[in-house]
C-alpha cells in the first residue's frame, strides 16, 4: 500500500519518498510528458561507506534504506550479508522495485537473528556451516511462509563462493512443495462476499455522486451567494481541491483543527460522514471495491493495488459503448510484465460498468492526489485518522488488513483475496488469469475439490463418448465360416434378424443404410462376403482423394474405419486374396451402394 507520507517501518528500514511536486510548481496536464531535468541523473551507490547501510533506489525513483548495523550478530557477518544484499539492489541485480527488496529484508532478518543466537555465532559468511543451515531449516514452520523463508534465503546464499562445499550443497537442497490447503469459495460464500462488497461500494458511490452533483451546480453558479447550498458548494470545492473541508487555522479540538463554524453548520457536523466522506472513499469502501474487481476479473491483490486509472480507448464511446484500456502489471522473477486488456462498458452488469463506477467514485481523490505529485492509481481513498492542517490524508492501493477491516464490518466470516481469485479463475472463468496454462492446471485446478467434483461428470461423458466412438469405428458384425444361406443375404453381408435392428424401433423392419451393417451385432460376415467388402474399402479410399476432407469424414469416415478394422481382423493375406476374387457383379453392387441406389 502506498502512502504519501512515509509511515513507521520496522527496525533497520527507512523509506524516502520520491521527489514531490509542490502546488504551483507547474504540474504538467494529464496526457503531456513533463520536461526532463538538464543534469544527468545518477542512481546513488547501493552500499554506503560503513559497509552496513544499503540504499535501494528502484526504477520509479523510490528509495529505501536498510541498516544492517541495527541487526544482531557479529559485525563481519552483517557486512558480508550487506554487500550481497547491495548486489541485488543495483540495476540488473534482480530487484527492480522496493517491494522486492523490502519483502526479502523481512525474511533475511529472521535468518540473521537465528545465526546471532548460535553458540558461537558465525563471524563471517564463510563460517556458516551445513549444520547451521539444516538447524534453521528444521526450525521453520511447515507453512507457506516457512517454506518461502527457506527457499528465498537459500536462493540468496546459493551462489556465494565464500560458502563451504558442504554448506553450498545443503543450501541447494530442494524445498518440497507443500500440499495446497487453500480452497475456492462455495457458490453461496462467493455470492455473499460479492453481494456485501457491492452493497458497500454502491452506498459510497451514491453518496459521492450526490455531492458531486451539488459541487457541479455550485461551480456553474446555480446557487445564490449567502445561501446554505452556496456555502455547502464552497466547502465541497475546497474538499475536492485540497482533500479537506475549510478549517479554522487558529482553533483545535481533540488535536485536530476545527471546522469553520458556518461550514460545520451546513455540513451537518464535523464527523467523517459529514466532511471528507462526501467526495472520497473510506478505507473499507476502497477494500470493497478491490474485492469487486477481484470477483469480476480474477486479478492478484498486488495487481489491483497498483492498477493505474484505466483510460478510454481513442474510439471509445461509439453507440454508447465505452472501451477501457486496462494495464495490468504482473511481477515476475527479476522483472515485470505488462498485460493490456480492453474491457467494454456495454451497460449495467457488464464488466466495464464496474470500471466506469470505480472511476466515478475515485475521481476527486485521484485529481487531488495527482495534483500533489502522487502516482496515477485507480484505488485512492481517505484515511480516517485525525488530520493536522495541511495533510490531505489520501492513500492509494490497499492492504490485507484493510480487507479484513471491511469483511469484519460487513459481518462476513472472512474474505481472502487469494481465495476470491482462485474461485473466479477455477470455478467461474475456467481459464488462466495472469498465469500459464500449466500453472493454472497444476497449482489451481487439480487440487481444488470443486473442480474435481465438476470433472467427474465431464470425465464420465468423455468416457461414454469415447466408447460410443469406438463402437462406431469397430466392427460389431460377427465373423463366421458358414456357407451361403446362413441368415438373410443383403448387399454386403448376411443378417440374422431384420426386425431387431439397433438403428430402428423394435419390431419394425430395418431401414438403416447398408453401410451400417458392419456396426450391427445381427450382421454375419462369411468368407464369400470378403471380396465385396474388400472392394468397398478400395472405393472409399479412392473417394478420399477426390472429396474435401471434412465432407469425406462426415459421410464415409466411420464406414471406412470399420472396414479397416475388419481387414485387420481377417489378416492381410486373406484380404489380398479377397481383392483378387472380386467379380463384376460385386463391383456393380458396390457402385450402386455408394451412389445411394439402395437408400430408402
């Protein structure tokens, strides 16, 4: 979660915001590129002279300082780890954002604290033994976090030439994959989460929309000066421009600058619902919007948190349809990947309508944030903490704690963004969401009980279809050595019962094509039928080269497959003799058959 004013950080970590543009500095209008500075910019060195302080500046000019001097343990060990940490922070070292270095910093601290408690602790990196590593590995909980600590710290140390061969071998040992325990939400749970999020966000949207209309009327001069509506419009204008309503610079109440009395009267009070909530989302409302975006598009929480405000495409707006160009950022190992999605607002209930409403609900907050030099974000909201004069109180993105605050207030048992994403991509969309097909199938679909239950009927249908296909393409007629006169002689073979065909109602004479006789259990194929059937196969193969593949397959494919199966059963020698024994009457009968002369 990004914050305009740097908040408190854990021991050893200090964040320095990027360069801010003060009001009146000539902020470039949206859509125009700002002028580049004249001097050449040089990224600061990662490791400071003390050898204990690492400064990481990422591609967005955000800087975080990590002080290894505030960690426990021998000085030499901390300097060795700091130098290796600094190598990752330089361009091309693997960490292109401060989020990556910060995430690893928290994992590395637990390893350093463990080493400092050993008796004696390793003085330098080269003194870390295989026993140290194995003991620490066994001390990690058998959870996703514990597995991540081992694998991430292991990848950090693995290639260091200072490790002994035994230690390097222990560090390189593979971390077993944990069994997936996270499950998708049931349809009832998912609908309850989506309904509660929609209710929370819809209430906030209607509130902001109503006050925006009042502000618009004031700016257009529709209210007479001195009236309450005029004062209310003026307060809303100040709120939209500065992030706060007009306050008295000379009076405080409970540590907060008091509202000007006349504005407090027209606003209805000094509480949040009477002041900044008129034009801005509160934190739980922004979390509800994030949940809606997850339920609609199945995106990662980090992707939603960093989502830039989508812009309509150049041809958007035709015939009442607006198409938004949404840029999704997916962090990969060592780099970032961008994915562009075009999402259309075709009316109520369409995916693009949620984007339209999100832009409407955050419009004032985004303008205020960007006007103060903040980043372009879709999720911008207002803190509920008491403000001092000059603080706009705006934040962007969201955190898991914010989602927990929302679902607790909504009375839900729990709303996990990871489970929401899994539910959408596995149960509803049934396609990868910013993952490869292999990862989607292996990690998300196969372990999911709901997907397994749904697959039972699909597998059963597939087996049934395969069985029916096999029956259609394998000879069902019985092979016999009987002489002519066994059964009723028909065009290609003999039939033992013309009134019990599987292709016509019971008791009625069979009217199926003679090409289906090889698929009927009532049919009998004797040696004197072989020449005619061998010639039929030859004719069908000849037609294959003259007809379109799709047309031939639809009309003759199954008959050809059954005759090929018959040829395999009889054997190539007998089949070759049958082809030599074909007579002219056989040829005439087969030509009449394929030309449809025997069709009823």
